[in-house]
C-alpha cells in the first residue's frame, strides 16, 4: 500500500512490548526482537532499519509480497496476518488493517492530555480543518490531518504521528461506507466533534442523502461526555443530526444557530463578514473566496469556541488561514486568472466554485470534470449540474469533460443558455477549444476555474492550457 503523504517530523519510538500490547499479536516461532522501533510504516519503499513494516492487504493488493524486499533493505520487523518465509521478525495478528487501527488507538490513549477535534461532512472538511488548524496551531502544538488521510487507514496513520507535546489534534473523518465513521471516531476519541453538512458526495455508496446522514451521524456516539457536539443549524437534515447527539453540550453554526454571520461582503478573492457569537461579535477579513467559505469559517469558529479559545485568537487564526493545494488556488498568468480547484469535487462544491468564478473579472470560463462516487444517480446529478451552471449569471462559457459530459450538456440544453456549454469526452479534445477561446477574446483578460473529482486529474488540463497560451 503506497501513500505519498509521509511526515518528516521525528516520531515517538515504540517498545517491543507496546507493539505486542497494542495489537495483541504473537511473535512467529517465539522469536522476539530486541531492537528499538522508530516508526511504523505501510509503504514498503521507505521501510528501513529501525522501522516496522505493517503489511496491509486489500481487494487488489497484498503487501505481504514485499516483506522479503523490506528485509533486504534492513527492516527487521514486520506485522503480518500470515507468516512469510523471510529473514525478519514477524508479529502475527488476525487482521493487519485492524492492527493499524489498534496501534493508532493505543497511541491516542497514551496521550491523555490531548484534545481531539473530529469533523466530517459532505463538503468543506479540508478547508474547515485548515482554518481550525490555523487557529489552534498558533496557541499550542497541533496535529492536523494531512492530505486525504481521513479514512479507516489514514486516520490511524495520522494518530501514529502523535507526540507528547501535542495539545490538540484536528482530525478530518471521511466516509465511503456505513460504519467507517463509527470506527474512526472510536479511534480518535474526540472532545469536540461535528458534521458540517449533508450533501450529495458518495451518494452511490449510501443510497441517498438519508444514508449519508446516518453514516456521518455515527461521529456523535464517541464524543467525550464532558465535550461538545457541533451541528449545522441550517441544513436539510438538522433535525436528524440533532437527534444523534449524545452530549449535554451542543453548539450550532449557520443561519439560526449560536454562531452565525451577518453583513457578508463577497469580494473576488476574499469575504468580509461579521462573526456573531455568544461571547460577542467581530469583523473577519477571510482570505478565502465564496459564501460557502463563510460557512466553513463559522464551523471552525464554533469548534474553537467549544475548546474555550478566545475570540481574538479565532479572528487572527481565520484571517491568517491558508487554503490547501488545489482548493481555490488563484494563479495569475499572462494577463489571465487561473483558479485551481482540482483537489476534489461533489455537486455542492461544484456549484459553490461556479459562484466564486462568477465574482471574477473578464471572460469567465468554468471547466468541469466528472464527479465520481454518485452511483446510479450520476447521470441525473450531472444533468442538474449542467442545467444550473449555465444558468449562473456571470459565467460566459462552461466546458465539461468526461464520461458524464453528455449528461451535463443535456441539462444545459434544457435551459435557454444551452449554447454556453461545450462537452468533450477527453481533455485532449477540450484543449483546442480552450486555446481557441483565449485567441478569440484577445486582448481581453479571462478567468478560468478548473474542477473535478480527484481521479479526473483536471490539473493536467489546467497545466496544458497555461503552457500553451
């Protein structure tokens, strides 16, 4: 199993006794190592002397086949679910995937001083996590979920990075199957936890938004009894979410909530708003574009307030927060603006991104790749997106690329603005049109926004266009 998001910070070492205690495994042939352990890895390419290689097994891969190779590279210990014929100490466990969870949970329990903030939702998780990380990491050492390490493998891998000096951990929890958030919330043991929203991401796996709501609501079963549950006040599923809460303390954000925004002024690349809280009000100059980011900032403020963080610190943290790469990244190049929002996509975030583009200058071109994990509703969701995107005032052209581009185009043609949209099955087919648009509109400046699900790699088309204009 390869993951490219590896940490460079030195990790806290493990003892041989701790490895066995955490996993409840046994040493193969009774051979117990007497070596120090600096880190536990699942990536065979980086395993070396002092490391423990944990051999994961999935539907399409089995890392047990790399054990001989890691042994040759000097790695002396492997955690396995079935012993292999290799010159390496082997800690045998029932299931290496669950053993990874056990190791993460063990490390979490050993850091009793830690306050964990866990958040989930259909969209805005990464941005809210970055905003909250910006608030907390100014005040004390804080562990923050990196990249997309938010699933049943990524969450325990993040927990392995906990060190004694950490006071906070901001953990993003994702779900693409029922029970996953129940599992990861149990591992992280949050003091404050909540749902940002119930959208339409992963519709396929959950069979509808009710299923998504049930899956996300699993987070509330694991909040510390003295902690706080955070809920969105203005969501279609707010009532169902509230019913899932188990703690006495509850805080809500958004319209009609405990923490809400007024006097919102949308600027092309930022937002100014008044943050209203039970502790008082403050003006926020948020360096993020789009009304949806006001919601993310309100959520981050609500989580922070539940940790007794002062309002002044919340303002400084929000105003100095930075976007994750590929999240509404503004790039100026040759008189044109390119907005890189290619990190990922779902129908809600796609519409929000289009609203951000509509605020920009010049000729505005929205370039959309397919959205994945929508199951049977994929064609219908793309149809509705096509219909809605061309209807947004301020978008001059919408270019759709991918398997579901024809469905989006059908949606566009159901409106009077159908001519705004061009559909292509591949990026190679779309590039000449984009180049032609630039040529046709010279010397006017243009604003492009690129977005699609991770697997579509829309950043490739963005790079190709910038290179060729």
